[in-house]
C-alpha cells in the first residue's frame, strides 16, 4: 500500500472516534509493551548490528525509557484525559469553564538513529496515548532497528491506526508533502529547518527536538572527583552520539590540570576499547570521517587513536582549544571533548549566552551563588547541576530545546500535551441574564461594563 493511501486511511479512521476511547488506547499500548518484551532479544540483535550497542546500554538508555513511558500513560491516561475545570470571570457568570484535552488527529513522528528505539517509540507512544493515529518514520541510518520496529508494529497494529514507514531521504521527502495534524521531529538543526519549512505549507504544528553545543562548566568549588566520573560517563555514553552529551568542557584554570588527570583516570578505568561492551562504535563511515577531521593531533591531551575498520574512535580530550578551532564550530556528536579554561565565572556565562541556545547545559559547583547565576543567565532546553544527561530520566521534567536547539517538549504529561489540543468550553445558564451587553448602548451600560471587566 502506498504511504498516501495509509495517511488517507488514518484520517478516515480518526473520524470514527475510536481512538478517543481510553479502552482502545490501553489495549494497543499494552499490546506494544508485550511485543517489546517478547521480542527483546531481537531488538538487542538489531541495534548491535547497527552500531555495536550492548544489551546493557540498550536496556538502560532505550528500552527502559520506552517501557516506562507505556506504564506512565497506562497509569495516568484517565487523569490526563479528564476535562479540567477553571474559574469563570465575572462577565460570564453564571457559567462554568472547562478545558477538554482532545487528540490532534493524524501525526507524523520522525525518529533519530542515535537512540533509535527511544527517540522513535517514545514520541509515538505519547501520540497514541493522547488518542491520535500515527505514522512513524525511523531513521534509515540505523537500518536494522528500523526494520525490527516496522516488523513488530506493522504486523500487529492496523495500518489505519499506527504504521512504521521504512525508507530514506526520498521517502521522508514524500511524507513531508502530506498534510498531518502534527509533526514531531528529532534530529539535526539543519534537517529540522527543512521539516519546519515543509510543515509551514500546511500550517502544521511541529515539535523539533534538535541539538547544539551543550556546555559543561566545572569550577574550583566542585567535587572534582564526582564531576570527572559523571562527565566521562555522560560524554562517552553511546560513543558521544547523544544529543544532550556535554559538547565541550569549560574548567576553572586553577584546577584544570588536576581535573584533566581525573578525566584521564576514569576513561582508562571504564575500559572504552574496541569491541568492548562498555563502548559503542560510530554509526557509519560518513560520521567516522567527519569526527576524525575534528581531532587536531597537536592538541590531543589523551586518546586520539582510531580504527576505521571497526569504526572505533578512542575517547579523546583536546586542550589548548580556541573558539576558532574546527571542533568548536559545530555539534561534535562523537567521543571528542574539547577543554577550555577560564578564570572568571561570570565571563564564562557571558560567553555562552552569546552563542546559540544549547539543548542542554551542565554545571559542577557547590557554590550557591554560582548555581543561581547559571540558572538565571543561560538559556537552554534543560540540564543538571552536579550531573549530566540524567535530567532525561525524570518523567516530571519536560524535555525539549529552545531557540536553535528546538521547539516544544515531551516526556510524561508534557508528551501528552504535545499531542493534544486544549479545547475551551464555556457553559452558561439560560436564565437571569441582564441586558447590559445588548443594544441600545448607553453611558450607564458602559459604566457597568467597565466595573465588570
């Protein structure tokens, strides 16, 4: 069946009102959960073929998120779907005001390759939980995970309700020509602009989960040992192919040498070797060669080795870096950490605020004034103080970018709201209404309206 036919069938199916039934939504969320659990080994095999991701990393950074999302919506869907009563102003008395969450209709989710299960299925789950029909287009770069998701969903879900569309750039381009009620995209800022432009043709609302150069700042008041351990883990998780990974490190000059040695120690301790279960390979040759060009061997403090055959790049620390270096011109999205030093904390914040707003930002410090300045002065999607990456794991926090790093957010209640429309309803009584708003008008009526409004 052509994708145009599937999109049309979803529009027709949505009109039947079946997806608005909480029972219907729960049946299919429970079905998806069962499919993921029953086929867990196949999911592990597929992602390992794509870029060598271990079972441990796949469960902790992918499947656990997806399963947790399903459980969250199964537990909270009824409460999230309830009309919310709000106060009614004096001019509308006697009346009642409510907000009704309703599904948008037929939505398109375009996933990313770096966390192919989480970044494809999590937004799809939120869309289905909110009562929508959904077409999912996973990234073709992770071809095996795309295929397993297509097999599981297309063989077990009616295509007029949920469908996984396989293919590459040409297929995505065709999808973007169609009219959807919402588009949710995860990927690069460059491609995000293309999606946004295509959506504008149909006035389709979009959520864009993009990226950027996310800074991590370490001051002399930080617990340096904890900072080093957490930064090494967060930066080299998934071989640095994480949209919220620390992109570059700014460390206070007085502790720089000490901190660099701590980073080196933890990189060695965590055994990031080729074929190691602790480490992922680079997704493909194109990204491998792009990353190698960013490594200035004269500025390598640690690492810098690589193996093209295995698509392996050793965790690499670069020092003596300036803002003009190639590695500072784009989001790295790989296991390379440039290190810059500073002497004045306020200067660091000013520097960051003059750049594009990042998806994430991180501060390691036990100084309460520095923490407050960090929160108040820098605009970014979300982040942590004294940790990295982990804000993603809290369902109660919205996840999304700002400015160049994205539009909109999701996770938990925010995911439900992203795929819902808040419909406002005012219900009035039909007796006892004064004639104050009706002609003929008078100064006396205007005087009363001023008081009421």
